C-alpha cells in the first residue's frame, strides 16, 4: 500500500470514529470531540516542532498552554475601572520598576570588573531593589483584590475581540519561552526536561496565587465568544422557525450550530499552522534543523549556530502551544488555573506526538485526533464492556464489583496499551517521518 493511501485511510478511520460518537451517543458529543481534537492537534504540532524537528525534550507544555489561556483573559475580558483606580497603575508601575532593577543588575554584571566590588554591588542592588519593589507592588495588589473580591478582585482585560487573544496568546508564550530558553537550553535531554517542568509549575503557581492578574483559584468565567450564544439562537424567531421546519429541536440545534462555528474557526487555524509548519519543515531551514537534531557536532563543524537554532524552534513550538491554549479557553469560556495538570497538558500531548509520528506534522495531527477521541470515549465504552462481561454475575460478586470499579482507570490503561503497541509494531509512529 502506498504512503498517501495509507495516510488517507488512517485519517478516514479516525474521522469515522469521531462520527460514530454522533450515532451511538449524540452529535453534541461528537462535535465536542472534534473541536478539542482540532485544538489538541495544534498543541501536538507545537511539541512536534520542538521534539520532531530539533530533539528538544520539553515537558513544560502546560505552562505555555496556560499563558495562552491567560492571554484570552487579558485581551477579551472587560476592564475593571474601580480596580484600576484603586491600584492598577501603581501595580503596572511596580512591574516596570522591577524590570528596570533586573536590567540594571544585568548591566552592572556585564560592565563592572570581576571581583568583590561587583559581587557586593550586585547584592546591594538586588536586595534594596527587592524591598523597594515590594513596597510599591504589595499595597497596589491588596487594593486591587479588595475591589469586589467575589465578583472581580482583578484588573480585568482590554475588552477587545476574543479572536485577537489567539495570536496574543502565541506571543505571550513565545516571550516566556525566550526567557526560558536563554537560561535552560544549555542543559541536555533529561536536565532540560526537568527545568522546563519546573518552570511550567512556576507559571501555574503564579496564575493560581496572583489574584489581581487572573483571579487565581476563583477562576474567570464569562470570557467572550467569537460565535453566538445558544440562548441567543433559541430566542431568535427566524432560527427557531427554520429548525422547526427542518424537523430539528431548536435547543439541540442551537448547540450544534455553535459547535460547528467553533469547528470552522479551529479548522481554519489548524490548516494555516499546518501549511506554515510544512513549508518550514521542507525548506533549507527545516533540513538544517533535522541535521542539528541528528548530529549536533557535525552541524557545528559545518558552521551552524546550534544554540541559536534551538532557541528559534523552542520559541516557535511554544508559541503554537500558547495559540492552542488561547483557543481552548475561548471554547471553554472559563479560565481555571487549577486544572492545568501535567497529565492532560504534557503527558497526553506527548502521547499524541509519539503515536502519530514524531517529526511528521500530519502524524502529530492524526495523533491529536486519535488520542483525544480515546481519552473521551474509553471510559464510557469501558463501562459498556464491563457491563457486558459481568452481565451474568451476581450484583454482589467480588469480581463484578472489582471490574466495575476499574472502569475509572480505563483511560490510563488504554493510553499505556496504545503506547506499548505503537512502540512495538510501529516505533516511528502511525505516520512516520519521511
């Protein structure tokens, strides 16, 4: 079987699985899987750029996804004038002051002669600067968080269209990735992985605790949508009349129409990112990245700046993850920093890349759809399977009770089983790198 035919059949099979959910469950479930599959495919491409192109082992994916979600709040939510009046400008000024202190420390370190004088000057600058910064910043934060803490207690956003937040999320994640890369890219393999995981945890911790910025664990809800609300469609006489004439329930049809609107937007972004990623991969730049991945020493001997290229691809991959994070929060309409767990935003995305095919953008997309479908559907299907297996057993039989309790672990069992089977029979993934 030729490669194009095989790949087409794989995508058709996964699409068939997603469509099957519409028949045996509901079309709302099927479209929900499709929408999150589109977002997961974009995240998987971001990780694939870092690992598949350059061999960078980044397990801090959730930090960059979370920054994309934060961008949706900072861009799309309406501002809170009372919070700005209470301490908003003072908090912004404190952040600028902190940045100036860090810049001054860097300048001092570079331009003073090495010795005890430089060390003492650095310590004095950082210690004094820290207390001055906290003296300005802490009162401003307390004033902001005291403004209607049950409803707001934060600065809000810019009140701009939420679609603007998607590229902003990519830029915010790219900026954070640049800072991370400047400090951590000198590390190798497992040390880089540990560093990126730690930095991601720091980002999540900041989002959980800095209530003036993201409301912390109080969460931000009501993030604006780029598509209509279901209730607005249900209150539209024209929409209700059309759906009734076509034989559809207006309530169910409104949810399906909204999900189809999201699917169209997400598919457009996925196709754009996929086209750009393929252009980059098949360009001289892409061939250079793969050469660096395969043999850094040989690439350096040919005059390539390996560190600079690693910086580029780390920033680009993180930007794609940030873009997907902003899209996901737009779909949810809710920012919940406490839900950014490594299991979902790191392990699951890595499974998508490995199963789909590391180094192949189409493989990453296929893995995104397939693994997300399994993540959603394995548990209900596992329940049906266990009910079938235990149908002839007494209700209080120990084996039946044990099997039914095991349904909750079907997801993790399935992910592990899929990984083992793929690594055994197709170690380069379902659609391997050419």
